[in-house]
């Protein structure tokens, strides 16, 4: 019995020694807890991770070694021995990089260990630009990112088109904390970059709510789904609970207009007994109108409007800009955002974020001069618009006012069990835009349906008996009966304010993402996404569309309005393997199934190799991608006003691909775009202060969706195309079509050298650039048969310029910053390279070139106390403005340029007689407002 007891005691002791529980807390060098640290029992698959408070617990064998690893921190190994409590501090600092949440669907990595080119912009980099909105801040920080305000805005005044690598706004996916942000309800239809596309409203995101921005400059459809052909922008929200701030900003242009004032508050708080956090931002702003009209040419006006030159000159003497207002519209915005998380238990977290934005924009159409809308043609205008100094009619200026509401929210649950990481979330978001047109009228000659008798032929008798009026030998029913319609329904009876309707978009997204570190070398991730989308075209009031509708912006007709929806399901699998300490391979596959156009299968393979003690890295990726046609592109149908060179403002029609008109014209339904992306690059991190990356990219897109040019009638006038135009009283028609295969390639360069000791301060340099090697059509335009047979094309020279040359061929940003004592100075020079354009209506023998320019921004900040900071930004300190010039394409073009009269005529054609003499609609690529002064005060608490 005694022997048995000794054996039993020995077995129990050995079991106890074989397994022991180790607990502890993991912090960084500042003592802050680190959640999500991976703890692995070395040589096994046994693992755990730290909770929100940095605490962990793991059962290990006696004599085990624990490996503590966290991306962006130094990995640490600790021998357990007899210890049951092991607290660990992981080294962090400037020499290490933040964890990147974008780029891999397995477990996150740091920038140096990623196999993909990723830009990381901390919040202070965005605020240092002095730009009012997030999208404009990116313009002066990311060379491959471009956005600009168009001179005549309409609906585009609510948000500006942006793009990465010349690929248009719809091919960059926007994420917030890793979750898809909703698209805008706006479809760009004007002749400007981004025509025919839509994108998320990134200008709506308050800059003070952003912790950092991660921009993946590589195709990522396999990882994230549609819209990621050009890359992914992941906006990480602030989660700080210890440091809040209030910021007051003011600004003005050197011309004394465009005054701005803004106030923002960002703060945070813990939830419960340090069980979680909540961080919130309130941002209120107002920007006044900045007007930059041109001096209008009288001869061009007289010719275009068939007006007496004396009348034109008399008006322009009083109003050299012809009354036009174009530039930067008046904008007011209110933005609210909250981000938070709650630690349910040691291994589980509930997280959430939500944002709401309201914007009000007041902008203007082109001024209707008295020789354009004449009092002789419309006598009632003298009563409608007595705008002259003595109450006489001198024309009128229609307004365009827009109200934008944008919201998004995510709630999710993360948990870890047996080394598996689970993330389940629901995201919703929407964008609505409602428009108003004031100070206009409906000039159509639609009459009221009531009728009365009248003596048409003035024979003294109202003829009630049918008679052979046309002398064809036959009396047709009611022929010769003299019945007249009632009064004009509009014209002198027209309202001057209209509700043209608007658009709405919303989506709901469900995600489940699962990842696991199988070993120290291999991690996997897989998941699924279900998404529903609804696009709504809101009907305008009757007067806004009846007949010709409101003069300047016609409303949405009932037959073109309605709700349209679809759903899609996607699933992916991702594996990341460190073949060796230096050699990484990452692969992803994805399958998507859309309810309206079918399935898409895409893949991605990327790799990275480090050598010379991690100082040099080479990386490469190859992938396929897709972009689903948006609901906006499938269902939008409307009449729209646009400037036609030499013809003034004309009404054209946009027909959708599921309409009877589309079937009549044999226009095919839209299919998904397909892409092939290749990226090859290398990086050098010589020490903690010197970094350099160089990446080559090549993007091929098949079946690219474009909004066609305006297709006009044929000379014969008897084709189905002519019939559609005649039946709908349209001068032309446009539509969406998978018309192009394109090829885009270029290089991205990013370099920095910081912490150089100069005097008693530190100096830093940064250089980043993008150079486009090729951006062109690959093969012939894919014209529908009917259009080709009519001798026309859906893509003309203007369209090609919009797609391929309307953005700078190269853009470079050279930044310098110097910190000394309580002061900080920054000087940034942004070089905008050449842009070429082929405006519609100009001679085929000419093209326009926008001259390369350097825009210089100066920033000064002063830390008055530990809590109070003043910042002065002078953007475009040298007052550089966009400039363009004609270039001859051949000898005939040279002859035009040698004749001042012809040059003036060509210039009038593309600037609407110099209304936009500083720029045209199409090719300029930085602000026309000149120097801007911005002063801000930030108080931390």
C-alpha cells in the first residue's frame, strides 16, 4: 500500500510538473498594455493572446520557452522554468513600425515585413498640410493620389472626384477600420476626370477623427472584393482615451474671399473599470464662396448667341465676367463620429464606430445674359428678374443648392479561442443628395390641357364642322375643327424655384473573418461577405422636368426614377508563410457572386525577401481583379444640360442599359471589368532614419466601363438612333458601355531621411513621386454595332484625354521639416507634371497642354505650452496658378497658331468664350484659388 501511495504521488507530481499555468501582463516601453500579442509555446502549436488590458494566461509544459510576438515590436523569448507569473515589456519606438491592418487577410504585419507597397500617413501628417478637408490633404501627401475642384459645379460641388494611379474614383476601395465604406449617391456626368464613375465621399470624414491612413498601392480585389483594382485606402480611427483636443481653424485666400472657419473637438473616455474605450469627434465648418471667373470675349458671345455685338459689348462693359460665378462654392458641414470597443472577457471584444455628416453647398450655373435669354423671346423675364440698377432686365443667375447626408456605422465582435481569431461584423452606410434650383424658370411652351374655340384662319367664323384643311382630297377626323389649347403652363406662369429631386445610395454588409497563426511561420485567414445595395433616383417636381424643365438643371422624370437593388456574396482564403526568416509568400483566392451579372473568381500571389540584416527588401505581387458595374451606372437615365463648344448649353440624354431605348440601339448590358495587376519593388531601411522604396506597377483592365461621348443623329435622319433622339427631343444621347481595354504602368518612389542634427534642432527630408510610363487604350474601341454603322464612336478624343492624359504624367512631393525648441517649420514643394487634353469642339490639329508647375506650402507651428499649439499654414505661398497653352499636332495646327484670330477662336471654343480662361473643365490639376492662409489653435486636455 505504501509503495502504491509513493507511485501515485510520483505520477501526480510529474503531471503537475508537466503542465503549469503561466499568467502575466504585456506592456510597451511606456507601460501601456498591448492587446492582441501572440504568445506561443516554442516548438508547438499551443498558443494564446493578450486581452484588451494586455493580460494573458497559458498552460505550458515544464521547461517551456514562451515566444511573445507582436507586429511592430521586437519578438521576445522567455524560459518559463518554475515561474507562474511572467510580465513582459516589448520594445517599441521610432525604429519599429506600426501594425498595418491592410494588405493581408491573414494576421497583420508591419510595413517592412509586408510584401506590398503601403503608404502610412499619421494624423499629424494630414493636419500639417493646412488643407480644410481630408481629400485635399491627401492631394499634397500622396503623389499617385489626385483630386481637384471643377470650375462649374452643379452636383459635383458636393464632392470632388479623386483617384489613385489615374484609374478613376470607382477603382479605389475605401475602408474605415478595415470595413467597406458606402459609395456616394453621385454619379459624375460632366466632362471632367472621373466622368461616368462614382466613389465614396472621403471629404466627409473629419480629419481630427483619423489616427492614421494606410494606402495599399496595389490591386486587392482578391482580398477585399470589387472596387480595389487600383488599391485600397484604410482609414484608422482614433482610439486614444488619455489625450483629447479642441481645434479652432480660420482661413482666407489672398484675394480676400473663400473665408473659412472651423471648430473640432476630439476626446475619449474609458468604459467601466477600464473595460473598454470610446473616442468621439465633432467637426463644424463653414467656407465662403471664392470666385474666379474669366473676362468674357464679346465677339465669341455675339457669334454663339447670334446677338448684336453692340448689345454684347454694352453688357460686358458693366459685367466683364458676364455675371458668372465659378470657383469654390460656399459650403457648410457638420461631422460627427464615434469609435469604441468593450472588453467582454479576456478573449472577446465588442467594437463599434459610427459617423454622420451633413453638408450644405451653394453653387451656381452659368449666368443667363440678356442676349442669351432675351426679353424679346421671353417678355415675362422683365417681371421675373428685374436685376438692373433701375429694375430693368439684365439676365439672371440660376443657383444650384445641394444637401448631402452621409452616414456609416459598424458593430462587430472579436474573439479568440484555441489560437483562432474570429471577427464578425455588420456594417451599414448610406449617402443621399437632394438638390434645389432657384432663380430660374421653365421656358418650355407646354400648354394647359384645357381647350377653347378660336378663329384660326381669321375668316370671321369659328369652324366646328370638319373640313379639308390640307387639301389632300380627304376630310380626316376633326380636320379643320378650330380648337385651341389653353394658356402656357410655364413661361410667364413658371415658378422660379424648383425641386429637381436627387439620388440616394445605401448598403448593408455582413462580414465574418477568421485567422490563425498555425505556427511561427504560417498563418491563414478566410472569411465571407454578404452585401446588399440600393440605389434610388428621387423624382423631381413636375415643373422641374416638364417640357425642357428648369433652365440650367432639369429634374428627374417619373419614368427615370425609382429604387434599384442587388446583392452579392463573396468568400476568400488567404495563406501567409515565412518560408525562412527572410522569405515570405502570401496567396489569396476569392469568389464573388452578384445577383445581376454573375460570378467573378480572382487570385493574388505576393512575396518578399529581406537580406543584409533586413536592411534591403525586394517584393513582388501578381493578381487578377474585377470591378462590378455600380447601380448608378446600370440604372441612371436623365436629361442633362452641358456646354457644347460653339453651341452654348444644350440638352442631352443619358439612357440606361436596361431601357427600351437601349434595346432599340442594341446597347449591351454592362458586365464587370476585369484586371491584371503586377507590382515589383524594393525597399531599403539603412537605419532608423533612412528609408527608401521603389515600386513598378502594371495594370491592365479589360472591358472598362465608360460613359460614352454624346452620340448625335445621322445625316440621313432615318435610323433608330435618329428616332430615339427625335422622340425624346434630345440633341444627343449617351450611355454606359464596356468599351475599352486599357493599360497603365508607372513607378512610385518614397524616400525619407530624418533626425539630422542641425544646430540645436533636428532636420528631416522626404521625397515621394509618381511617374506614369504608359496610360493608354489597348486595342480598338468596342462600339455597339448601330453606333459603328452610323460612323460614330462611343469614345472620342475628349474621352480618351479624360481617361489617359487629364492627370499629371508625373507628380513629386519634396518635404522638409525642422524642429527647434518650441518651433516647428515645414516646407513642401509639390511638382505637378504636364497634362495634355483634347477638348471637344476644338480643331483636330491642336491639343492643349497644362504647363508643369511647382506649388510651395509653408507651415509654422509654435508650442506655446505643453497643451497649447498654434499653427500657421500658407498654401501656395508663391501664388502659382494653372496655365495652359495650345500645341500643334501637325502643319495645319502650326498654321492656326500663327494666326491670332484663329487662336482666339479656338480658345473661345474650349473656355466658353473665356468664362474659364484660367482653366477648362478638364485638364488642370491643382487649385485655381492661389495663395491660401490658414491659422489654427489646438488645445490638448
